[in-house]
C-alpha cells in the first residue's frame, strides 16, 4: 500500500534518508514516518550507460552528443514495483527552441526485464495503454518513450500533496477535477473487479506467518474481535454500497499526487497524477477512500486515533468532483450513476473503513523485504493493533450514522 514509486522528487527531498533502521526499533514511537524512504532493489551498476542509451534512442537531439561523463544520473525513488532515476545533461541548452528535454525521469521495472507468462505480457500492455492515455489527457506525466521494462517521462520539480496543499482551495479544486476526469476515462483494458479479493489474499498470507499471527492473537483487540468476521462484514457493506465501476487510480494517495514548483505553461495547472501501475477498473469509492484516509493527517499521525473527516469538509470537496462530472457528462448521467454528494460521502466512508482493515491484513501478510516493512515483530504488532483500533472507530461512527 505505501508505494512512492513514481513521484519525482525535488532537490530538498532527494537528501532525506531513512533516519533509522526500522528493523532495529523496539517501539513504533521510535520511527519517524516523515523521514522514511522506500528503496526497492539494488541500483544497477551500469545505470548511467543504460540511461544514456535510452535517451539517445528515444530522445535523440542533444543526447546524441553526450557521454556518460557529460550526464548526471541520480536514484530518486524505488517503490514496491519499480525504480525511478533522474537523468540530465550537465551543460543544459538554454535555447528556447530546443524541443528535446535536457532532463527526464526514467522509470525501470526490473521484474519486467523478462516477461515470462501471458498474464505478465497483458499486465505490461495494460500499463502502456494507461500511461499513454493519462499522458495524452494531461492527467499524468508526459511520456517520451516506452520500452519493455520501463518508461521515459518528463521530470518535474515538485512536492507531494500533503496537509498544506489540502488547505489550498486552488490545488484542491484542480485535484478533484482531475479525479473526475480519471473516472470518466474509457480505457480499452479488462473491466473485471478484483478489489475485495485483496483482503482475503493477504489474510491467507498472514495465517502462514505463524509467529506474528500467534502474537497478534494474544492481543486484546484480536482476542475480542474475529478478523475473518470483520473481513466478511466489510465485504457485505461494500457490496451494499453498490459503488459504480469506473476506471480508477487504485493508489490515490498524497505521494502519488505531484504539486509542481512551476505551473505547466500550456494549462497553467500545477498537479500531475503519477504511479498508475495499479490502475484499472474498480469501484469509484476506492479512490475516494484512499485520499480521504490521509486528509488532514501527516505520516506520523499513523500513531494517533483516526476518525472520519467532518461532513462539511467532505461536502465541499466532493462538490468540486460532482460539478466536473456534470460538465463532462451532464446532469442526467450523474443522476443515473448516483453522482450525488450525499451518495459519495457515504461511499467514501465505506472505503475508508475498507482501507483501515486492509492496512491490518496487509501488514500481517506482506512479503516485502523493503526497509519500510523490515520491522521487529513487536513493532509490527503495534502497527497492526493501531490500524485495527482505528478500523473499529470508523465502524462505530459508520453504524451510528447509517445503520442505526
């Protein structure tokens, strides 16, 4: 879930390193979640040669005159599925007519170096289609090149969409107008729903991690509340909510929302959405629940009690979404698809409930070896207990508001 794979970072955030080794921490309060970087896999030893060759092949222009000694390559991020590198020419052209970019972001997915099965190939093809469509619709990063294990994208100096940005009406308006346009996309990929299966998949994995599972079962909150029963309950609530099937981002979080230092000249806009690796058709509420689970909260607030945002906040935000959807399709479409603010507010709370429960089973069942997950069992138990308690706070609020 906590994947920051494609957010191009500014110079300031490039220097932030993991401030402590989470695998050495004995208490969750020792971890500063603001400073953790997720780094996945080793940087290839020939990364400069690889980046240069790609830029010469796909960009040409000024790149054809460069060598590994005249370019700069820097590891930016590495999430659960890919790695992102900055690649720039040391002596950049100041020619206003220069059409070839002097700096780009190169996304590499090592797991795609060899495509083995037909399902791998289909997934890769879907990612290509999605990347091109969100680029052409000016919703995601501009694409300069696509190859069999990655992409060349525009490089943006930016910051993620955090609490300060949530308080900027201009940025909030742009963000939820763009979310409405994402949901309006007609993408030629599979329209099969997979969402609820994730809960059961990670729950099954968690039961195989016997030591952690045994520790959690001794916890008071787990002893009093059967996790499988809660998974079945949230499944029923989601099915009753009947959220429409649309094209969704599926990881619509602050780290996947870039706020550019400088507006895009053609549009005057500042927000670019990124990390569409998990995108596909799913329930509309998935994206609502993901972003609103972070609303008004910092990464370190993971240690604090969590409640639904006030309805007045949700109403002002989703008024933007509904108006943009009406502009795109008209009021008749919105009425048919239940695009009303009240419906969306309820839907958002359903999926906020889901995400709090998903955090529980995800941390219990994840196989990731990335530094962010390399926690002692003691810290992992604390992390899961906090998430489970927050889930029950949400559940109590939801029952009071809708099921009384």
